[in-house]
């Protein structure tokens, strides 16, 4: 799955980083807390915006409402990487257990808002055109 992750975030290379604010509940284990969702955004030379999101929470999905400032979006394409269990991995006897799949859980809502359904323990890469 590591290879798949790097392939999904590869378009960020040589792109221009965009400012992004993520406000979400923390994922807490014991006395340690981290944001449940992390995200990165960048703009390619061709003008496409890549948005990658990771849901750290092992069992809770999130619905994210994103305000897209100064941007017109005509289409959203997505890829998701998620396993059938939090500890899923690919092995010689099951090399495709975890693999990227088409993702359709992100939709424009009007008024420049993008809604994203982010499953538990997943990585989503979106291309906004």
C-alpha cells in the first residue's frame, strides 16, 4: 500500500502549494491527541488542483464541507486507498488486498462548496478541474 500512497500524492511534486485550513475533531489514544484528518492541496502548472486527505481515525468516517475560495470547479475526479481492516496489507498470497479504487464520495454542492465523505482509515486524492 505504501507504493499506492506515493503514487496518489505524486502530482503534488513540482506543483504550487496552496493554503489549506482543516478544522476537525482530534483522534485521541490515552493522553495523546492528533487531528483526525490531515490534508494537502496544490495547483499544477495546468491549473488543476490536487487535494489529498487522510483520515487517521480507525473506525470513524467524516463528512467534510470545504469552501473553495476564488475557484471555479467543473469536475472532481477521485481515488481512494482503504483496506478491509485497519491492519490490512498486501502479501505474496494476496497482492491486491489493498489497492487504489475510483472514488465518487466528493461532490460540488453549489456556492463554491465541496462535500467529501471520508471513510475511516482512508486516503483520498481528488483532482479538481
